C-alpha cells in the first residue's frame, strides 16, 4: 500500500510545493490541464485500451455495481438538497461533488496496484461511466440554474458535453481498434508510450498546483457534506452492491478504488459554464483530494 499510494500523493505534494515556490504559476497550470485533458490522457487511454487482447476483460457485474452506486448516491444527494434547502446556485456543484470521480488519480492508483491489464478494464469502465455522470451532472445543473432552457437546448448541451469529451472519444476509439486484433505499428506504439509517460506525472503535479486551503472559504460545510457522500456513502453503497452481485477479486478491488477517488476537476468547469457555484465546486475538489489519501489507503488496505 505504501509503495503504491505514496508516489502518487508525493507528485501531488510536489505540485503544491512548486506552486508555493512560484516555480509554476496559474498560466502553466491552465496549459498543463489542457494538454493532459485533450492530448496526453486520451493518448494513454487509447493506447491501453486499443492493445489487442482476447476480450475487453470487463465484468458485467462491475458495470452494474459502479453505475448502480453512482445512481443511488446521485438520488440521495438530491434528497439531501431538498431536505436541507440548499440554495439553487449551490445544488449542481454540490451534487457533482458527491458522485464525480478523478480519472487521473484512478488510473495512477490502479496502474501502481493492479498493473496494465486492470488499467485497460478501468479505461473501458471510464468510457461507460463518464456519459452517465455527464447526463446526471448537466441535467442537475440545468434544472437548478435558474435559467429558462427549452428541451431542445437542454438536449443539445447534454449531447455536446458527451460527444466532445476527449476521454470518451479516446475510450471509444480504443475499444474499436482493439476489435481489429492488430498490434500498433512500432513507431505508433512508441509514440503513444512516450505520450502516456507524460500524462500521469503532469496531471498529478497540476492537481497539486491547484490545491490551496484558502479556496475553501465559506463553503467548507457543504463541501464537507459532499465529501462524506463521496467517501462514506459511495463506498458503503458500492460494497453492499459488490456483495449482492458477487463481484470477484480484481474487479471488486477496481470498484472499491473507484468509490474512494476524489471528485473531478470537471465539477469546477461545468459549474462555471452552467451558472452553479464554482467556489463551492473548487472547495469540494480541494477537500476531497486532500482526504482521498485516507480513503484510498483504507480501500487498498481492506480490499486489495
């Protein structure tokens, strides 16, 4: 566990330290985020998933358990929103903090703990989960935005958020290429390998550089509640579903790692675009990222 978790959070801490020492700045982080999101991480997913293999290796029950847990937590977060009378402007950012996940940290942990074959499975799972999560996130943001959108506008925004997502595109292309049962030409394989080497270190340093406790501001209470949903309600719900559907060893470990991941930086971007509270989204991202070292360590200790 120590050998798997410490290097990941050491890179996040390095990013935080470099930002404090002014060796990197916000301009660097913006460029780094774009490169990781649009170029290097899609290259990694396409490369890992596209390699020829007998099958994609995805357990149907793993999909059932993860999607089921996400939907249950989404519904429970909406129940809390109505019961606690959360202001409309906070709802979208809060709910996303409860069920979105950080793909970068997930890939890094699974690669370190379970190896490349498990990364392939997780990559395919990501391609299934991201559209579902986007549907829930965008629908919630639009519903509570206070703006009057027509049904056609709502559908258009939803479709665009899905088909323009580079991670979904990379996963889909990787799955399609894998069905050809053809290895990558050596020069392409080597190019994708070099690009993939950049993806995780750059993503983790960028995550660390974006962390600052000052951003928690006056949103700590709701951010903490969202983090409780993410790190308590989600794993407990997921574990019960794993037992119910008898998910086997490695697949169960992948699922539990997924349930322990911090919320996604995409929460902040969508909250800005669709009139929710980006400050609350940022607080949830920071708090969950800091606390995820505990949640991931516990999951690895108990389930992997």
